C-alpha cells in the first residue's frame, strides 16, 4: 500500500507487458500444446476477463505503477518472530502501469492460499486486505472486482508458466515453474469467489 501511494503521482507510464493483451496473444500461441480442457478454460476465462475490462466498475479502478509479481519470494521481512515488518520489495522486472489492486490479487493468491489445493485461507486474506487498507482504503469497485482480479492474476501466471514450459525463452537463470498450481488456482477462484469483508 505504501508503494502504491508513493508511486501514485509518478509521471512516467510503462505499459504492463503482461496485461490482458499479452494473455490473449499468449493463449493463442498455446492452444496447440494444451489439452482440450485447458484450452476451454483459457477461452472462457479470457471472455470473462474481456467483459470485466469493458465494465463500468473496471473503468473506476485506480491505476498506477504496480510490481506485478508480488510473490513471497520477492519481498524481504525483518524482525523477531511475530513482529516481522516488510522491509523491501525485489524483482521489478514485470512492473508497469496496471489496475493497482492487481498487486493485492497476486498477494492474496500467493500469500493466503494453500499451495496444494489452491484454497484461499479467508482469515489470512481478510487480514491482508485489512492491513493494506490501513495505508490505502480500497475503492468500492476494487472490493467488488477483487474476485475477478484474483482470477486475472491466476490466469496471468498460469499462462506465463505454460509459455515458459512450452516455448522457453533463452535465459540462463530461467527455471520454468510448474503451471499446474495456477490452473488449479484459477479453477478454484472461479468455483469459490471471495470478496473482502466489509
């Protein structure tokens, strides 16, 4: 939240290289290498995300610079157990201009979900959102669209991991991750949408 507030008046705009347009393009390139069930999920979720992006609620979402990859392994904490404080953010490679709440959705999916089942720990999720809102209260549209944003985050990382696995880039340090957990997560977010409590 402090990062989003601090960057709110940043004058430059860098488009999100992994936004909806990238998802559409990447899914098109993957259709020939995934099974029918995965292709159907991609198609239905992309249709859903296009509808969300065209909605009036989406037009009201605050935009600005986002990290875009706020997984637990991209943050630093310091302090004694039970008194840890977030002290640093790493790996801004995918940073860009986006709906600010996308970063929250990434955190909810990674920090507050069971790694095996992808089920959301709703108590942990509510605590994360409450802590964020102590710094920057969420707009009504952000609260309404949080389930869709969590789906968008799951889709984005599922597609990027599928892409890395089936169409690897030349990168000495790239170790492709298994895409299956994010397919599971996307299916779970569709089946069990979560709204932050009010």
